[in-house]
C-alpha cells in the first residue's frame, strides 16, 4: 500500500509550477488531491495530466484564495468528493516587485491579499475540523525573500516574512491546544528551507517586469547554496 493511500489533500495555486509538482508528488504516494486554482482551465489540464500519469483521484476547483467563501467552498467540495481533509498546502502566492516610491495602493493590497489573506483563509477553513479530529497537517509555503533586504522587493519581502511569522504563531497555538487535549502525538512543528526558481519560471509582476536574474551572491544566500526546481520542494519530508 502506498504511504498516503486514502489521504485527502488540497493544494492552492496548483495549476502549474510548484503547486502542480506538489500535487503530483502527493498522488504518486496514493493521496486524492484537489487542485484549488484561480486559473481553472490550467488546473483542469494539470489534473488530467496527473490522472493519466498516476491514475489517482484528482479534481480541479476554481478558487480565489483572497476570498474566504471561495476557499471554504473548495474545502467543502473536496470533502464531498473525497472525504475529510488530511492536508492543506497553502502554496498560492505572488511576487510584486516595486520601488516603495512608485508602489500603488493596488500593488500593496494585491500582494497581501494573496500572500497573507490567502494563507489565513485556508487555515481558517480547515483548522476547526482538524482540531476536532485531532489530526491533519497544514503546509505553508513562504520564501527566502523573508530574509532579504531589498527596496525593489519590499512588498514580497514583507508579505513572505509576515507569512512565515504567522505560520509559526498559528502552529504554536495548535500545538498548545493539542497538548492541552492530550494529543501530543499530533503536536508537531516542522521547518524545511527549500529554494525554488519561482521568479525565473513565472516572471515578476510589477508593471512590465518579466524576470529577475540570479547573481552568485543570490545563489550563496540559498539554504542549499543553490537554486532548486519545482520537483525539489515536492519531495521535502
């Protein structure tokens, strides 16, 4: 039997790139997976490709992570199709590279709506049931941007740092609740630093910027001393 047979997983931003690689890795281990994605056409194509490769149960659901009702609907549809949710992967995120003096209100709101509201909407949708069952895992994807100091990446740096810090706070709360309930076996907090070529693959997103060249100093900043790829993060245990 495969390691994750009968487990149910929801991955946000799973239409392509890191999210798609994570979804594929879960199906290889036997899990049923929902691809929660804003671009439904891309997600449906990815879901079909995964089914052809693995024969797994996979579905694509249109999801806007900035809207709590949309995330809750994706969770509900997943539970109807596959059963109780075992794993949530908050993967959806965006890069907004802007100089602070030229940043617009829309730039600011868009970055934090996806990177912070999106993560929180996911956690809030699944935590009540996970706490009640005393089981479940939430994986929040952040970025090494959270450790950088660069005025052109101020929004992305702020968003990813806040995402990292809030993930830790939320996890500590869950651990405390589990310990009070005597559920010590399920009270775990794991940190895995993995770098991926997100910007080279998807491009920047601020007024015409389409990419970002990695320098040798940039590469040296990575936890592994180099950049990885989509499949690398999907194999993290």
